[in-house]
C-alpha cells in the first residue's frame, strides 16, 4: 500500500487540475496508516475527547478498532449514521456553533 503522505501530496498537487481524474481513492481507506495519520493529526488537539454522533470518543481508537472499520468497509457492511446539524451555545459567548447530531 502507498504511503499516506505520498498519496496526500499527490492529491494536493492535482486538486486544482480539472483534467486530472482520481482513480481508486476508496482503496486508501483499506490502509491502516491513513487512520493512524488522521489520529496523529487530531489526538493532541483541544476538544478531541468530545464524543461523536455515535457516542464514541477518540480515546477508544486503536489498531483493533481501525481493523474493524476497514473490514466493514471491505465487506460493504459499513453503514454511516445519518447526521443533522444543530447549533449549540458556545461557552462564555452569546454566539452559537454548529454541532452534528444523529
């Protein structure tokens, strides 16, 4: 499998080229390294322990969970949960921020 950094650089360099056609992007979702790179990019950020629409947090992410996700993608059993956007009050502010809910 290709290195995620190489794939992402290729996607970035070709993103503005309307003639370029992306092929077989889906297969990159079978690469554990993509999930680990995504985890690496968000694990140290503020708010990373906020539960998603499925009620799970990043705390439960690991190679076993990644492998289960990949297997469900491969056997086409993955079913994304529908989400809708709601606005909730920001802390210490009168403004609201969007939040995805199931």
